[in-house]
């Protein structure tokens, strides 16, 4: 199912028992035809392999910034209707139909806040140890798959994540929570959110190039 080239027209990926495929096109109608072809191909593979796709867990979504270009017509899979959704989760990333990632950013901030509050409760840590714990236990929770959604984490949407940064700085060196995020980060000697995001994106890009030319 995933032995196909990923290009500007579509592609497919899989991880363990999670299969995701997509198509692109100028209209919702052409994309619907492509999705029907994917469904047919998946069901053919299912019959040959003996594996089973659970219709209840199958999700379909149309990505577009223009609502009038979307399509709400359901697809039929084994006699069951599967209607397009406004958001789906792909390998842990919440993707909405407009690709604005508002829900995912909020979720990342909530999980990061929970982790950093646990760090703040610890007593007797040196700044160095607290910084290491922040880097090892808080930052990865926030940064998961950030190369996918970092472009949307700007201005007001970055506020909840910046709060995580300020609380982290407070746990490391005791800065005031009302201080500007950039000042708190400098005092605590931790990278800003966007510095981490870019570092991660560059690393992923380099790894992709190495894999492509290997």
C-alpha cells in the first residue's frame, strides 16, 4: 500500500497498523475520485493479505482554506457511510481542514503545562539540573512534530506555549512569571520555542536528505 512515490499528486505512509493516504487536485470532485481509488486499492489489499481495516476507525478529511471548495458527501466502505470530518489525528498530530493547527497547538501547550508544573513542584534542584529536566521532559512534549505545525504557531497562538516557557524559566532560576518570555528564557539559558522548532526542522530536513541519497 505504501510502495508508491510521494509527489505533488499524492502519496501514502504507514506506521505499525496506522495507514494514511492522500491525493491533491484542483477540485473536491477530483479529490473524491482519488479517495475512492485509494479505498478500492486498500480493500483489494485487505482481501489479498488477510488483514482487516476497521471502518469505524477510518477517517476522511478535505484540506482547504476555502470552505466552499470542500465536499461533505459521504463515502461508502463495506456498505457503511463514512462522512468527511473537520479534523483528524494523524500519528499524534491533530490536523484540521484548514491546516491552521489551532487544536493541536492548544493540546501541545496543555501537555507541556502539565509537564512543567511537575518540574516546578520539585525542590532543591540546581539550575543546571532543572534546565536538563526541562530539556528532557518538557520541551519534547511541546515540540512533538513541530516541523509540521510550527508555521502556524505565531502571535496569539504561541501565547500558551510561551507560558510553558516562562514557568520553566521560573522553575530553573526563579524568574517572575510576569516577566517577558524572551527575558525569562535568557535568564534561564533555555532556547526559545522557535529556536527549538527551527533546530528540529533543520535536523529532520538533513536526515531526509541523507535518507534520500543513501
